[in-house]
C-alpha cells in the first residue's frame, strides 16, 4: 500500500467513525442529525497538500470523494 492510499484510508476511517475533520460547527451538527435520519454526511480534511472532501449518503449507500487539487482518481496528475 502506498502512502497516498494509507492516508486516504486514514481519512476514510475518521469519516466513518464520526470525526468529520474541519467542517464548520453547523455542518458537524448537521452530520450528527443525519446519522439518525439518513441524510448526507460530509467531512473535510486538510491533507497537507490540499483539502480532501468526503461526502456520504448512507440511505443510498453512495460515497463520493473529491481529491486535493492536482489529483485525479486518487493519483497525482
């Protein structure tokens, strides 16, 4: 496993365990509320090279991620 994969897995682990990183307080509260109601949960992490945003919609089992600038599909462009 390369360093990038390990880092992304670390951020994903934080996301699924309720650590949503640097989201504003109102978004963190919305995440708390969403856990019970099945709405979107979002996280925002500073990777040191840019921001990583994770968005999960538990009701539909969809996950999307937006990689830091200069990244495409998790690979440095």
